[in-house]
C-alpha cells in the first residue's frame, strides 16, 4: 500500500491566525499574485491548501 499525503484545507480564520494578516491584506496580496490562490470548496466558500500557506510562510522567513 502506498502512503498518500493528506492536504488539509484551511479556511480564512485559520489563514489569518497563521499568517497574522487581516482579511483585506490576504485578498489584496492574492489579487497582486503575492499570496497563494484559494480553492473553491462550495459556491460560497473558499479555502487554502495548508502546504501553500506553509510555503508562503517559509518564504517570508527567508527574506527576514
């Protein structure tokens, strides 16, 4: 049996907490192409892949 990596989806409140960004900043940075794109999980809801957020956070650490 092959091991599969499970990718969690994070909703906005969790993304806010993990990145310390406001919702307005998250959406502004996303539109500018500087923040990961969310995935649509229902007609009225989006979420971010946990790995994409982790990678984004790591790139910020490298710049500091």
